[in-house]
C-alpha cells in the first residue's frame, strides 16, 4: 500500500467506452488529488459526460485498466456502493419529497437514525444557505435554490469525490457567477475532490486547480488554467480557449522558448513556442488574442495594417484590420488610452503570441 | 353568369362560413349531447324513488323499492361475484400494467408492441367473448364460471390499465433512478422510495379503472359465465323477464351509479389533478 497522502483520490487509466459503433472515450486517463478541483472541459459530444458517468458507475465502460476511488478498486462496484456522488445537470431532485427529505435520503439509505439524519441534513442545508426552506416542497424552489439542494444532497454523505455535471448550465449569468464563487468556497471548506464538467471555458478558468480539455473522446490538453489559457498546444485548444486570431505560417528559427514564424505575405514575427518538439521548417499556427494586440510605432516588430471596420460594443470596441498575413481582430477597452489613434502598424508582446503545430484541423 | 355575380356568390358563401350561427350551433349541440347523457340517468334515479316506476313518470315518491331491494337476497350472489371479480381484475391489471408500463419507456421502438397491447380495445366484445369461450371450453376443456369471467374481464381491462399507467411512466424522469442509485440506494430501494410513490396515482387509477371495466362488463360475460351470474347480467335478465322484481332493478342501478361515478371521478382526479402537482 502506498502512502495515503500521496495516493490520488481518483484514478482512471485507459478507459474505453463505445455506444454501438461510436467510440465515446478512447483510452482516456486522469487522476485527481484530495481536495483538488478538477474540471473536464469540452463541447457536447466530447465525451466529458460519459467520463463522469463511468466514474460514478452509472455507465459501465467497455474496458478500463484501472478505476480507483480513494485507493479502492471500483471497476466492478455498482454506483450505489461507490464513495462518490453526482450533482446532476437537471438536479434530479425527488419531486415527492421535501427539501429536507431529499437531502437526508442518502443518510436514510445508510441507516443513519432519523434524528441524526435530520440534524446532518439541516447542517448541509445551512452550508448552502437554505436551512430556512428545509420543509418546503421542491416545486416551491427557484432554479438556483434547487441547485443548492442538489449540492447539499450530494455532499451530506461525505463522499470522497463529488462529480458535478454542468451544474450551473441552467442558471442565469448573474446567479452563475455567484454560484461559482460559492462552489469554490464550499470545496475549500469540505476539502473534497471535485470533478466538474462544463463547456464554459470561463467557468473552468475561474474555479479549477486543473483543467482537462477533451475532444472527440480524447484528452486534447490538460494543465493549470493559465497553461490552457496562455499556452494552447493545438489549434482546437486555441480556438476553444478563445483565441480570435490564428494565423498559418512556417517556423524558420527557434531557440529554447521562442520561435520566428514566417506568415503569409512574407512577414516574419516572433512568438512563444508551446511545444518543445517543434522543429525548424514545420508548418505552424501563430495565435493572438484580440485584446493583446495594439498599435505600435512604425519600424517596431509586427504587421502593417489598415482598419476596415470598427464596432462599438459598450465596454469595448472591436476592430477588423487588414494585414499582409490576413485579417486580424482587435479589441480595445472603451476609454483606454490610444483608443482614437489611427492604426498603421500592429504589435504584441512576444509571450502573447503562441506558436503550435498546424495539425490541419 | 358574369364575373361580378360569381364574385358576389363567392362573397355570400364566405359570409355563411363566417356566420356566428356556427359557434351557437356548437354550443347548443353540446348542451343537447349533455342532456342526452345525463337526463336518462337522472330520470332513472327519480323513477327509483317513485311508487310506480314502470309508468315512466316520476312521483309520487317513496322508498318502498329500496326497502324491497334490501329485503330481497336474490341479488346478493351476483353482486358479490361482480365485486370479487372486479377486485381481482383491478388488482391484477394494476400490477401487470405497472410491470409492463415501466418497461415500455426503455424500449427502443415501443410503437408496435404498444399497438398489439391496446388492440383488444377495438376487437368487438362478441368476437373476443366467442374466441375465449371456444378456447376455454373446447380447446382447454374447462368448466366456465367465475374464473373464465375473470380472465375475459382481465383481457378487456388490461389495455385501459396499461394506457393509464403509461401516462405516468412515460413522463417519469429516469434520471431520478440514477440519482437514487448514485446516493447509495439498491434497485429495490429506488423502486420503493422513488419510482413507486411517483407512479402511484397512475397505478391506483389503473386498478380502479380495471375494477370498473370488469364491474360493467356484459358482452364477454355472456359467453364466459357458464351458469354463474354477475351483477349486470342479473340486472339484464331481470329487466328482460318483466317480473314484479323490475322496480328494484331501478333502485339497484341507481345505487351502482352513485358508487361508480365517484370512483371514476377519483381516477381522473388522481391522474390529472394530483399528478400535475408533483
């Protein structure tokens, strides 16, 4: 037995799952430490929900090399006996039970006596600020309140791993941001391992210790939120993380971290390499965020360009600029210095331009 | 005919189709229909408390036929038979409709199977009765009686019970089952604590409806009864016989009406009012 403090709370190795002839997961592996907030990010059909269902036991995988929760092999353990619980996307609250009965259900199943169960359920409800509504029926709750009940119901049994399946998807913008902060606080307080599924890069970046980006049943890239945000390693990752400008080119020179790329039109610009394996001569993409591009003096490194359209969007202004390397999107905060300057040449910090292999997609 | 007169004729035709009379016609046809349904029932109840019901005119009023009804025991056996058969059919319909009704939503293509199950609704009672008669009597060589009546009633009542259970099973959210398992409940606990309480209004309605279908059945019973009598069959024989017994039939029918109407109301309340609250 290894040291329990370093043993991952959740360990999944080489899971393969198929729906008929469609492969939903192909050899996906991931692990999470105690108290870690792990987010699985992906669009619909990426396999993220299937992954969650495999972990919870609601889906039996086609094959898996290793599936452990809290160090215990759960490959053949049914969902009911696994020490993890799920917060479902539609909450899946029991409509015929009161709020308190919903929260206490897991305890009742574990044969906790009624008084203790009620007390523990009330404490869990207090944790999500819903103690006052313990005796309400589910129908009388708003979407945000249902969300909290689902959360309280899932954590009251003290699972080792809490699985959350796009829990904030149905809430409005404002409530979602509040709930994000609350979830982070709750997770820290409980020191529980959270595995969080979302398609929103904003949620992933805000809450996670680590993000796993999935695509077509495989892991595209994983790492700390900043790694994904600033160092995408593929075109898909760059697109998904919101890079507005992705320019094709060829790598003509490189050192340890920086590369020189020749873009269409012959302009050569420098950027940061996100993959050490890139070699001189490789077809690459150079990606830039719209808000990290600005006007620079003539002669400085960058691209010449002429403004072709300008759209005021309230907090910021979006601009389209024609350059020899193609059209670039720019975004400047409304009221920022230099907003009214005319653009002749565009530049950026070398660490804001990322270079990765052009993978043809 | 000139173009102008043709246009005018079309115009008048359109006016007829827009006439408010259509709306009024719908309304009055509806009232007429309701009268046709409820007036004879009301008349029956009035005649049952009249001294001379065979005259067809209510009054002078008296409860003498009810007294005669309760003094006689001729109708006890048929009534008992109908109630017991109805209870058995209702119970078995509810249980089997629940088992099958739960399985239907998980099927990939439930349409054809469902059609097969509800087809007995459209098979003429005479054909079904005759078929079961030949099958039980000649093929299996059974003595006909209460059990064959019960089987005939069950075949008749089951499609209704299934349709009623489907109302609740088709809208049952199956993620609740997953939520239950996820929280640690065994499949039996999930059924007992979550699925059954939510499906319950439908299951009880199916049982009540099964009881009523059986209690009212005549056509199949005639073929399958052997020498036994159920309540409606006994009523029919009495009424046809033109005996002095006839007035108490009016009383008995009234009592049955007063029992079955609230039962039916209960079914619809359970199905459509209570269900919408959960």
